[in-house]
C-alpha cells in the first residue's frame, strides 16, 4: 500500500513536470485568454430601467435593453425628412454628412465667433474601448445614437448624456483589419437604427428599446472583409460598402431592405470577365483587384443618383501584375439606387501604386462657372488634388492641389488624368519622399465640411510623405496582399529629409480651387470638420484638443484639451434653444505612428458634449 | 506495478531544461541560402511585398503584429518553427497560413527565413 502510494506520488510528480514542460514550451496562442476589448458572447439581454443601474449592468451581458418611454415624440424618420436640407433645422443631426449633400454645415447661428466663449462642457460619455473613436453621432428626437470602436452602439439622452440602451457587438478574434477597429457612425430611418460591423455584418435595432430587429451577414469577414462606415439610407434601402483593399478582395457595395435585412443588390467595383473595364486589368489580376468601397456615399434625390467612391487596386504598391488603368478602382461611381447599375464613373488615379484610395469625403455643391451654376461633386482626394466633377454626367471640371507637398504627379491633363512623376513610382530601393504618403492628403476615415455661404470647403490635411517600397506578393485569401509598404520617414530623426510631419485645416474655395486660409497644427489633422452658419469650423487635433476656428480667417477662437488624440467627426444640434457641439477623442496608435504623429498619448475613447445656454 | 526510480526523475529535469533552453538549432535550408546574395534578396523582396505592408514592419513600430528582427518569438524562433508558422498560420489571428502558395514553393519561404536571419539582432 505504501509502495503504491509512493508510486502514485512519483507518477503525479512526473505528470506535473511534464505539464510544466509542455506548458512552458507551448506556443502562446494555446494559453488563450479573451481580449479585453472583445466582449464575451452572451445569449442574454438585460432590461435597463434607468435608476436600477447596479442591477442591470452585468459584466457578461453585451446588450442592455430600454423599456422606458424616451424621446420628444417626433415620430418616425421619413424619406422626406432625410431629403430635407440641413439648413431647414438645426435641431437634429440625421445623417453622417448632416444631410444628403454631405456638407456637414449646421444652420445653428448661435454657434458663432461672438458666442464661442460661452461654449462650455455639458456632459461626457466613455467608449470603454481602445482604438480610434471615429464616430459622427446622429441626433434625433432628443436622442443621440453613438457608435464606438469595436462596434458598441449606444443611445443617450442628447441633453444630459444619460444612457438609454447599449449593444456591444461580439467580435471574432481574427478580424481582418488593416487600420484599426473603427466605426464611423450609425444611421436612422423610421424607428430603426442601423450599424455595420467589423466582421462585415449589418444590423438593425429598434431606436427606442435597442432590441435587435435583424442581423445580416454582408460577406464572410475572414476572406479579408470588414465594414467601418455608417450605412447610407436611400428610400427603403440601407447602402453599405466593404473594406479589404489590403487583402486583395473584390470590392463591392450592397443595398439591404431596411425592413427585412435582405440584400436587394450588390455592385462590384471590379468588373468580371467580359464586363466593361475588364480590359483594364492584365491577366487575371481583376480577380484580386481590391477597389473597396469602405466609406459612405451621398445621394442626389433630384437626379436620383447615388455617388459612391472606391479604393486602391490590389496589391497596393506593386502594379506589375495588374497593368492597365484598373477600373473602377480609385473612382467615383454614379449609381441608380433602384437597380445598383452604374450610370457614369470618373477615375481619379488610374493604375494607382501609392494606395491613394478615392474614398475621401464627397460634397455636393453648386459651382459657379462662367455665370452658370453647375451641380457638382467636390472632393479633396487622397492623392492631394481637390476635384470638381459634374454630378449629372461625370464630366471633369477641375483639379488643383490642396496640399503644400504633392510630388507624385507633375500636373493634370485637361481631361482630368494626372501626369505621373516617373521618379515617384515605388521601387525596391526607394529614396524619394513621395507626397502625399499612403494615408493621403485627406483620408477617407474623416469627414470634411462645406459652408455654401462662404463658398469654402474645410479640409483636414495630413502633410506626411513616405518612401514607397515595392516587393513581391502572392494572393492567399484572407491574407494581406500589398505588394510592398510605405515607410514613414517624416518626423523620424536622421531619416531622409528629416522633415517633420504636420497638418492643417485648409479652406478651399470650391469654385476656383484656391486656398483661402490654412490653420497649421503640429500633427497631421485626422479628425473631421463641422461648419456652422454662425461662421465657425470645429475640428480636433491628434495632440488631443478640440478646436473652434473662425470660418473666414482660420483663426483659433476656441480650444479645449480633451486628452486623447481626436479622430472623430464633430456634430452640432439644438434643443430647447440651446446649442450643442459633440466631439469624441480617442486615437489609434498604429495609424498615428503611420502618419508621423506623436504616439505618447494613451488610447481610450471619451465623448465630450459642449453647450451654449440660450 | 513497476516503480519509477528516483534517478529517472533526476535525469528528466536536465532534459526538460535543455528542451526549453535556446539549444543548438539544427541547420536548415535557410542556412544554405545565407551566403547566396540573390537568394537573400529574393527573400527580402517577398517579405517586403507580402509581410511588411501593415503587419511585420521593417523597423519596430506601434502595431499589433510582431516585429520579426528581434529576439522574441511568440511561436518559436527556430528556422523550422518559423517555416511551420508561416505555412500553417496562427489560429484565431489574422495570420493565415501561406501553405504552398509561394511562387517557387518551399524554396521561397526558406529564402524569406534566410533574409530574416541575415537581419536579425544578435541574441544572447
């Protein structure tokens, strides 16, 4: 008996040692633990009853439902309300771009240079997540709908910040993200709220209770797809595009029935064999052509056209295997919203080898040309040119540089085709600072604004150049497919040029392309802008400040330290005669470093709401 | 029942320690390419075009993918372990295995490993 016991003890010791041995030498992934940013999957939902916070907030829960009567009784959001120009009322902020024009120009006149000193902190709300807090909130019926990085969707009292309901989207651990866990906002129609997710789904919620109404997979995320944009609501459709240009996907954008979640149509941005544009791809490169559609479009209800932009062809920095113009990458497409069919297109950067996605913010503006008013799209493209395009027929009107450093192209042909600087092509041994860098002059992850009274568009600009190195790549579904890399050198001591990265807000006269003024900031500008009828421009900096600028001069008239670097899109709304400005802070270090910005400020999201008492 | 001798336990401990320690890495096909400048250059080109874009950068940067030119390896730093990780991937991450998709098959992957070794920091 004693022998047996000793034997057992020794065997146990051996087993223990073996376990230690195996544990100590096993790969890290076998010692799995949940990511702190990834909420655990839960089948349960909790009912949230305001004061009963302690009972309601259970750690394992990912969904908090509201049962109270909330809102100011404004009723469902109709197509007519979405079509109405923002100038009609400053009460709500109904869409990512303010209204379909995408101009983000609030009609609130008390947000002015005269009153700015009275704009004071009113309430705040945490995201609870890391990564860029990129949201443009929407406000309707006295309720703010907020999304965070990693797809939290939260309904708040727009006056006080009290939380009504919250949904944390459970995420897989192997998301296919090139550039951080961003989400730029929700959208609204009827009594529904819509959000697209990093794992390439689109969901609808009851706007009062927060209950999930439907959940549709856009496509299998693990093939290289994600969705970060707010959906665009047109008629009874929710339009959403996908990211994945760095994974060699075949880009597309979809239309989903807002009542059922069923897909009505899909528009591929790279033609299939035999389709128009197929001839612009050598070999079978069209199969992995990229051209993602990761930012929100805009809609002209009079022309009944949707405008959607597309990103880089894949692989990004090596075009040797995809000779040709690579249609319809880096383009703007005009689409019939009823069918998803293309009506016209314009390509900004044919055969892109710099990662100059065409996905920057689109504005609808009426241009004054030779005494005539032209319905136009204007855009500060990632390639550094500020474009004007006739939005009825796609004709090129003008392109001028809005940057201080632009050297990848020497000029622009009258047809609208850039004349490429042959020295600015990626190479195996790069030595030239190519401007703009891969993030572009204005990145599609941020929104601009436009003041039609002043004729100015307010553009957040990144002045950061990079070396672009070419290499060999092979396509493996779900893997990165870049063909090279951009090498940050600006802001890096002793690197080529030893030039610091910096940023500015540029006020571009969209009728001429001239620069009216610039506000300079020591870091690249990567937050959106908001324009007000009172003559202000709001934005944020990566140094962690909210800024208010005089729209006519660019002078700083208001400045508040928020803490984290600002990557969000500020909005304004007016309730009970009081004017509010909402702006979120929270940066993503990976992209900040990529831009040559300071990465010493910690990550972490916080929404700030400022108010002028009437 | 056969009893385990105490001496067996004593012998096992050094084996365990040796197995976990840095040890001497057996030669691999990557070593054959180290003296071949053209092979290392091809490995570099594949690394630049396939691995370095938004993941394994050429210089240490703030990014979620690991830097591959230092002495820290999450999934094993021997040539064969690197070969296996690249071929099979890492479960539950976006590191998908490349399988046999390299243009010139396994030779290309060994050239990539030769490039990594030729630029790796000296590790004690």
